[in-house]
C-alpha cells in the first residue's frame, strides 16, 4: 500500500484518508487500522467526518500542526476529534466540548486512551462554563446543530488567539429548514465580519448535504 502525505499528520493510503494512530492498537469508533512500515494508521471516513470531507473536496487551508491547541465544539462521540488528536500529537491539546451526556460517556472512553484530549460536558453557548479550563487556542473547530451557530462561534472566539483559525460547518437545516440554504450561509458569514476574515468556503457534497464548510482567520 502506498502512503502519501497530504497535510501535516494527514495521509492518503491508496486513495483513502488516514491519520497515524496516537493510541496504537485502539479504535475510537469502527475505523479500520492499517500498519505500514511500523506505523499504525486509522482510516478516516469522509462520510462520517466533515473535516475529512473537506480535505477530499480540495481543502487548501489546513492549520492543524503537531503541538496545536484546538477547541472542538460539538465533539459528539469523538469521531473527528480523535483524528484531530492524532494530527496534533502528544504535545498538542484537544478540548472536546459536548452537551449530550449520552455522547459524553463514549467520548470519555475515547479521551482516556488519548492524553491530549480533554472532555468537557457543557453547552458551547455558555463559554463561562469552561473558559477557565481552556487555554488560548490556535484553532476552533465547530460542528454543532443549533440555530445560533455564528453567534456561538463569536462567543467562543475570545478563546482563540489573534490570527488563529476557525473551521465552521454551517448547518442550514438546523437554523431554518424552510429557507434557502444559500441565504442562511450569507447571513451567518455576515455576522462574523469584523471578527473573522473568510479564507475558504466549500460544499461537502457528496459526503454531506445542506452544509457549508468555512475556514476563517481571526482578525
């Protein structure tokens, strides 16, 4: 099998995305483990991860690095956040915020195998709940099904360094199912002006529908 590096910490193995497993021998969900030249990789399914889908769709701005600190809003059971954990490595940190107690039970198990992941049970709209725990981060990643998505990102931007990056999956159906998604995307992006500059936008089709994936930089 041929391994090709796409970004720092992200690989293509015979056309399939993968990250090098930080918790060797352990899975975070149902991903396939592949060992090549003594390195264990976890295959990364773009149908289950918006970040993986964005890479498959030609993402240009990839700010995740070894040692990066990431505030992950909407970590769910840890599918994508565990791959981010692989990418930032042992010297990085992933603050995984999740509101669902059911999801948190699985997320905690994932975090127990990964010392660079910190599970936080909280509503990401209530930043004060975890502001004292989270260091000023290099990156915010937001994938949350609420109506006030841009407002949530703005509230959390206080925890992002100046010049830091935000990866924002805008879910139009969670905001208003009756409206044209394009109108919703424009309104959400307009709310972020003055705090962020937009570096890149893209559809996640065919991996996910009714979403706009946005890369932003804090001004």
